[in-house]
C-alpha cells in the first residue's frame, strides 16, 4: 500500500506502523534495517542531534556518503524539523563555504575522511569563514551515532515537537505570497551544479518531494517486494526522492558508498535488485558484465532499468531488454528545481521506452514554447517549461527567481525538447548547447546520443569551437571504451551517417582524452573543453 503523509517524519512513523518488519534499507555488505529499526535509530540520533542544538528550522548542511548511517541521520533531522542542506561528497572548500554562507547553515555534519579526503579539515576551514557555523564529525565513535540505545519506540525527543508550524514563503512558481497566508515550511535546500556561475540553492518542502516520489511510485508501479538502488549521491535530490519512494511504498532501498563495475553488480544481485539503476554509464557496465556471463542472468529479478539525466542511444533500451531482462529502460526527466517531472510507465511501448523521458506525473504541467513565446505544436522543438506540486518554492537568493519563472509561474528549464500527441517528452538539447555552423543549428546532445551507440566510445562530449569560415566547427571529445583501440574521425562519421545524420552536422574534429572534465556535481564542464581545443 502506498502511504501518504504531510511530512517526511510522519511518513517514517506511518511506514514503521504499517510494515514494521519490512526491509527498509540494505547496503553493499548486506547490513540492513527494518522500517521499525530505522524509525527507532532515527529517534535515537535525533536525541543526540538535539543536544547539539538542532531544532525546528535549524539549517543543517551534511556531506555524508551513501550509507545506512546517513539515511538515519537524514531522517533524524526530519524528526527535528531541521532545514536540511545535503552536499555531495565531491564538493570542496570553496563550494562548501559558499553554500553554507548563503544557506545560513548553523551546523555542518561530515565524516572524518572519505576516499582519502580529510573532510573534517575541509569542513573546519569552511566554518572558519562562515560566522556561526559549527562542525560535527559523524563517525562510529561520534556522539551522533546510529547505534541502538535505551529509547522506546515512539518516545518523545526531549524539547522537540513534531514539526507542524507554517512559515511565510513563496508560492508555486516563485510568486510572492502574503506573510499572513499559511505556507508549508521549507525543509530542504539543494544546490544546482553551477557549471557557468555560482550554484543556486533550490528551496523545497517535504510535500513537494513527496509529490515527486509519488510520480515514480505510480509510473513504475512500485511494490513492497521491489528493491531500489541509490547509487548516485543520496545527497542529490534524486537520492532523497528514492528514499521517500521506499517509505511511501514499503520497498527496500539499496545504498552503496560508490559504484564499482567489478563489485557493485554482485552486491545489487545479492540484495535482490528489481529496479536496476541508474544512468547510461552504469547500464553499459552491467551490459558488459552480462555479455561475459551469457548463461547466468546478472539480475534475475530485474523488471526495469532506470535512466535519465543524460543522453542515451535508443538502442540501449533494446540491449537492456534482451540481456538484462524486464521491460528494458524506463527513463525520467527532472531538475533540482523540479524533480521527477516525468517518468516512463512500466507498461509503455518499446518506442516510448527507447526514445522518450516518459509522461508527466500527477498535477504536473509541461509546455513547450517557441522562440516567439507561442506554444509549440506536437513534435515541434522548443523550450521545456514545467509547473507542478514538486516545483521549488524559490531560490535561496530570491533575485534569481525573476529569470527562472515565466509570467504564468512555469519554470524555464533551459532544455529543448518536444511533446508528442500522447504527452510523452523527448529532450533534444540545451538552449545554450546548440552549435551554429554556417547558420545551421547542430544539437550537441543529438550527436552525443548517436556517438554513444558506437562500441569504441566510452564517453563523449560535443562542443562548438570558434571557426573563421563557418562560425563554429563541431568537435567530438571522446573517452575511448578501450584506450588501446581508440576510434578515428572517419569511423565515427561513418557511424553517424549510418544512423541517418545529415552530413552538415558531422563532427569536423575529434579529440581523444582519458577522462572528461567535471565539476563538483559530476557534470561535464564543456567550457574547459572549448578552451582546451579552440586552436
């Protein structure tokens, strides 16, 4: 049974009551908690956090890896009514300082170290530059641990009431509302990647994230026997929303400190994964592993593979369906500002799975607008604009709201795409990621998706480089699948022609690199490639 709730903690309590012995979370080492155990440990951690001064409305930043302990700390903060600001592990001193200062963080929770990085030292350096910011190290011996203690299930946390207050804020679409109008409190601040400028903090309510999760639960028909991995950072808005999916449906989530092509597939299989995640690179790794053991199913319980957030070749769906099983690839679309706008449905057609990001969730509105601000016809490319219950209530820096929303309160995503007659969304690129070559628009995303279909291409980014005769020339920057056998430009152009690509869109330059430059959020920084190869 899918549960509904008005807050994250209310959902934790409801799920512990409905499915006390159901599997809530399991890690790569087979450690696990039931929903009752998860609730009790979150209560215990809340007591310790309360002793550190955390209460309703406290802004708490946390930079913690994907572990069961992190899930417990996250839910303990929800119990206290704190405003959570999750930070991915790749952020360093500059980004941490900027975010904590702008968000007004009072406490920063970090591990002592992770993957050779001294996070405690980084946090203390950042805190020295942010007035009023305290640092607490969350490790096994920390006062904020997740071990059981003498606390009865449901026991009140001293000095803390279950959050129920309202606060003034901004309505859907960032429109200002009266301070006398009841508005649900902001409980989350997630920062965007900041590929071209400082990151922006998107402010969310519990209700908004629960609405996003409800789309996933419905479209994927999630049931208690499902096992859903959180392999991308749990501190990413998608990670938190998957955690809420587990609580809403009673399915177990699988957490892992990181993705390892050698060990992660086995850990997922041992945990009984059914919704295999997530993303093109991971799916390619699973396919490669399955090809090496064709007689033994890698994920015998798989009923779908999840994708989204990046381009993918249409052939990926059919390969996954044939080799990994289930219905193949189900993809979704969303942003930090508005997560889980769409998801494919478990009973969609192969064509819809292969080439679209699914259809809108409940009460979600999607419009595609042309350059002249008129609505696009079905199948016509324009800017994607979205509005719905999971839309943020505005940025931390309210000045950024003005450019983010249109006059009707729709978020201007900056993404280009189409809606077909059935309401299925296709992403064709970014407004600022179009290469203009001899007056013709070339979509970098289209080329990237087609190039990823060549077996010699591991990763690819397509950029436009200044050119005296054509304005811009098309450059494909490729990480070879096998460094000892890299592709050449002629081979890749032949592959693109075979896919029906217009000759005028073919790349004119190929650069081979061992890895693509990425920012702290893991997104490719194309401006670095442009600067490097513009010669």
